[in-house]
């Protein structure tokens, strides 16, 4: 099946055919850097990072642009509140944002243009619009005239007269209530650093035109995918389309992909023994706090476990349930490493239908092909990462079943162990197509001969001794006390394993 995507513009799924064969340009609206990001700001980058990885796997040369909005009303207000400059505040928030992206393995962004560095591009487009009669200056402001754009409203599916009653008339200088600012005249009380020279006097650009200018600068006047949260469809993206197409007479973005919004459910908190400080950090839920508590891979896995167009329900309970899911994979990887003496975190090429020769077992081979095909089918269907992850679970189950049926843990054959290793390496390879399993989880403590491991082995022996004496109460006490410290014990035929989170 070829790749199909849901296009907000046409309100249907369409075959994906890039403007230039073999190449894909993606523009994702990035953060306005005036306050710390929360998980909602990470959703778009995580999704589009997975989308880029998959498109690259499909053979496309992808350029992905995420802008930084560092010229904005909110930034001016917040900088004044904090008694700092907009530049300093923007730099600090941008730095934190980039650190969070790195932790989440959002590695694929090619260009991160800043609005403040593209004022000339922005002015050039506004000038084109003024010259064409699509925009008009008014007392140092410049407005886009929505009545001059015959298909205004096509993205958000709104009619112009639907909106007029809803628009505020703050300036009183617009021709039509729905007109929006492309350029805002500098106000006396604003700091000098946000006042840029223009043919209409000193001022600064409106938010919408910033994105149009940066998208066209790096991806051309017509490009493939424009992304963002559903809340941006109107007015931000509608206005981007209107001003861009009115300036160029060409289609702007071919496919508009919008991700569902994050719903915060603070009441649904998991029963846990987390300390109060940790709870408080979760309620604040800045990305920084979240990543101090949870590994980046877990947050990524959590986001990708829902298809991008659906809303994400955020709660501690949801994250904890995803942690259990992710642990299923980690346990399999450990099991296979123990059996085969080789980590499955190797650079195995992602499996293709024809490249399965290294797996001898026909049952395991066909399971791998079936679930790899299901993975691809899900991703080809509008980047359904939830379906792709379901296929990874199926493959993990099949490998675990194979290990048990072949009795690999109580001896078994070397061929079977090699098969399990290859199938698992391919599972890792599939996960990597959406940015999972890139490296072994960092917070686990490896079972080495360190002090922690020696102490744990003593505890495990004491617990076994208690169980032999049928003192199950004391044995369970050890397990429960460890569990409170986020250390889990796993009883296996070949002994008891421990794991710290
Ligand atoms: Zn934007």
C-alpha cells in the first residue's frame, strides 16, 4: 500500500505525492519562546520527528523546518514582567526547549529559523501584498484585506460572514472586521529591540506572516507538508494560506496535517508512592519538570501511542500505563541479551520482506514478516504510529512465545537463540523508524558486579530463604519495600532478576 495522508485542506485522505518527486519539505509551527514549554509543545515535534524518520526510510530526501517565534506580543509583555529583554528571554526559553527536544530524541529538525532574523523576507512579502492590492497600510500598520481573497476560509471551512461578528475591532482602522495585521506599528512604550524599520515606519511583523515568510524562504513558494496543532487551523493557518497564495498566486502547502490537542487530566492521578515533590512537579507539567521525572523515551512512546489526529489524554496514570508497555520491550531485550550474550541494540537494517534469511525458524520468520508488514501498513495509513506500536507488541509477544516453546532458557539450541536475537534486533530496527529504541534505556542500572547489584543479590537470597521457610509475609514485605523504591523483582525459571527504574 502506498502512503496516504489526511489533508485538512480537502478533509479527506489522499495519496501522498510530493511536489518534487523524491523530495519532501515539511514546515511545523514552532514555539513562541516566552514561557517554559509543557507537554503539548512536545507533541508536534515528536510526531513530525517520527514522520520524518519514516519518510526518510521510504527513500525521500526530507527537509524539516521548525520556526522559533521570537518576535511576539506575548514575549514583549513577559520580558517586561521579568525585567529582562525580549532577546534574553527568547534565548533562555529556546535553550530549554532545545534541551528537551534532544532528550526526546527529536533529532530530525533541519532548520530552526528565528522570526527576528527574517524581517527582510517578511517585509518583502508584505510589500508584494500591498503592491497587488491584497493588503493596505493604515497609520503605520499594514492589514491583509480578506475580501480580496476569493477562497479565504478554505482551510478552516469557514465563510467570511460567519466570522465577522466574532472578530474584535481593536484598532478601528481596518476596512473589514476579519482583516488581520501583517505589520504592527511600533508603540511608544515598547522596547527599542522590537522596533524594526520598514516602508511603513518602525514596527514589527504579525505572527502569521512570520511563518509564511520562513516557510517560503526554506521550502519554496509551494511545498509539501505544513503541520501544527488543531488549534492553529484558524486563524493562524488560514491566514498563512491567504497571505501566501495572494502573494504568489501559487498553492502554498499541499498537505495540511494537524495533530490533536493534549487534554490535561490532573484528577486522574495514579496511586503511587511518589514523594510530594514529584507530584508537585507533575502538576506543574512543564516539559522540563516532566523530563526530570520520566525518561524521554517514555514521553515519546506515550505520545506516539495515540494516532496523531486524536487528542492525547495526559495524566500520570496514562504515563504509568505506557511505562508498563515500554517495559514489555525492555524485558524482552534483556531476556534476549541474557540468552544470546549479544545486545539487540545493534544496527540491524529494518526488515524487508525478502531479507529474512538469517532467521531459520519458519514460524518466527513468518511472525516477523507479518508484524513488520502490519507496522508498515499502519504507518502508510496517515502515519498511524499507534497501529505501528501495536505491531511491535505483537512481534514482541511472538518472540517471547518462541523463546518459551523452544525452551531456550533451559538450554535450547544455539540456532533458536540466534533466531530470537535476529527477530529482536529487527524489532529494534522497526521501532527506530519512529525514533524508539535508539539506545538502551539510561535509567536502568545494569546487572553488573557493582555494590548495588551485590546488595540486591543478598536481598534476593534472603527472600528465597524466607519463601523456602514458607514465611511469605516477610518475603512479600521485601518485594513491596523494594517496589516502593521503584525496584522490581522478576522471578524466572533461572533465578530472580531485579530492575531499577
Ligand atoms: Zn506558524
